[in-house]
C-alpha cells in the first residue's frame, strides 16, 4: 500500500474539495508532509484523521469540536461528545415535531376555509387569546407588511405568514361606529407567547371573500345585526386574515373575518 497520497488523490477518494483539505491543514487538524516542489503528501495517519473528520461532520459536529477531540481522543471523550450530540439530535427532533404540528394546523385551517360560510353574521364563543400587539396604525397594506415583520420578530420561532388565521388588525369601536371601516389602530399576532390578551367571550363574526374594502359593507351590516338582536358591542373590531396575498395572488380567494365581543343589552 502506498505510504503517501497527493492532495488530488485524497480529494477524489473522499469526495472532498482541495480547498477543504487546505482549510483542515490551516486550522491544524490535518498536517500533511511536504514533498518535492512543496506538494502536500498525506500519510496513513492523515487518512484515519480524515475518516474521523468526515464522520463527525456528518453527525453535525463543528470544526472546533472536532479539533478539540482530535487533540485528546479517548473512549471517554468520544462517549461524552456523542452524548452531547444525542441531546442535540433530540432537541432537533422536538423542534421538527413542533414544526409538523404547526404545518398540520395550517393545512387544516386552509381546508376549513373551503367550508367557511361567507356573508352571514354568527354569534360564537371564543376563548381568551394571547397575542403580540403593536399599537401603531396604518392605512396601506404595504405598511401592514412592515408591522407584520415586527410582530414576527417578537417570536422568531413562529411561522404565521402562509396559511394562518393568526394575524390581524384592530379597528377601534368608535371608528367602526362612524363608518371608518379601514382605519386601523394596531396589528396583532395570536401567539401563546404573547404578552397581550384578547378577552374570551361571545363574539359576533362575519366572514367574506374578496377585496378587504368590503369592510365598508360587512362591518356596518354586523353592527346593525348586533343592534337588531339586542347585543352591546364591548370591544374593538378584530379583522383577521384567513387568506391573503401571502397565500394567494387571486384577490377573489382572499378571506377576511370581522369580529367583536358582545354582551346582551338589558
């Protein structure tokens, strides 16, 4: 068997770029000899080191961890390092399970949209909902996108842009009563980590499909319905986006829900 291998041979054998081999040498975890014309010559000792490096990289260890291990590699250090990696794998698996639950919920929600009744006022009971809230108004949709990004930054673990009914805006009750149906005072993102609570209770709701300028039709309709049924409006209006531009570019597929909390007026 050959005693020495050139960098090109090692690169081909291990499918590792020559630049990576030079980097390993630079950080001191490989130390090839120099032959004629300063060509790098890799020994059998370098071969087993490269085997270890490749396996540990596939397991997800950093180059710093690998370097430390190669300086002091024993049964005890190998076991300790693998136990650390096992804990990291378990944490990643839990994160993937959370992501799976998140995506499954959004698939369920988009499926539910197809059966959602449009244009009809309903009284429903909703639990208290925690949320992140930005008390800052906007008038243009592109301004809302900036506010949504700020909301998402409150909890970087959330993925609520595509297929979610957790993002919405607030219309003050006073403005709603005056016909200012798209004058928004803030935005919110429903999230169990949020520091603001939307109270639970009985809510009048109506959903519609299409352009959100239909607020001017459906919000007054909902207010009239409340008056006819003897309900008193006791919250601001929450405009929740079930389907918007982030889900579909077709405006006719967009779904908006308007809701506000009510009490029976005696």
